[in-house]
């Protein structure tokens, strides 16, 4: 797929020293010891994500979203119109397709659940990596907080545009011809 242009708002974020990646606000977590914060790319800070979505701010760059917003997920999320990950600018979500190793590389897997920092699988998720990713663009969405799980789901309005990405023979994500 090649590296997508990184939008200026995403490029301006603090960067992870080891990976050189911009750090989305939803991946910054309070330090359990009470001193500061730490970055965990494998989990979403639900409190931050829910606040950003309520304020209509991008989950990746923390800037206000304009008319269009994007959701990234697998075919099941798109079919159910129910996402575990919050929305962002279409440009930021497009950049995430090549920046996020879990999404960009077919063989990349999440850390085992027994490893520190491995994250949690949201309630109702099967935890399997999709064979394709869909980037849906819409104008509106709702959020639903599921109190018994301490988890928020994001419910987009019908998509105006859907871009599909599949893994090529090299194992890298690339645009598919079945976008609409």
C-alpha cells in the first residue's frame, strides 16, 4: 500500500522513541502507580476515547473533526455498524492503515493476553484479526457506554463511502477494487 501521507495534526503528536510512531491520545494511559502516564498501543483508554468522541475530536490526533468522520474495522464491525475503536479524521485513519503494524502487516498479531501490556479484548469481540479492513466515512455517529463492562461502542450513521483494504501476497495491506 505504501506509506500514506501523515496529516500535519497527526505528525505533530508526540512520537514513540522506539517505533518512531505518533502517539494517539487514546493510547496514553494513567500510570497505575499514580505518577504520570504511559503509552500502550495495544489498548484504548476508554475514558479518553469516549470524551474525544463526545467532543467530536479525532481519536488519533486530538483535533476537532469536520464534516466527515471515519471508522476503521473489519467486515463484522461494518456489517453490524458497531465499532470498538473511536472515530477519527478520514486522513488520520487512512494514515493508520500503514502506520499501525497490527493493521498494516498481515502476520502481525496482538500480544498474548498473559503478557504485560497485552490489552483486553472488548466484550462481544472474538479477538480474531480480520482478513480485510474497511474504512467507512460518514457524517454522524452515536456512542453507547456499556456500564457493566466499562466499555464504549461507537455507532456510525450509514457510510457515504467505504474503502476496502486487503493483504497482498507480500503480507502488506493494499487497496482493494471493491471499495464503494
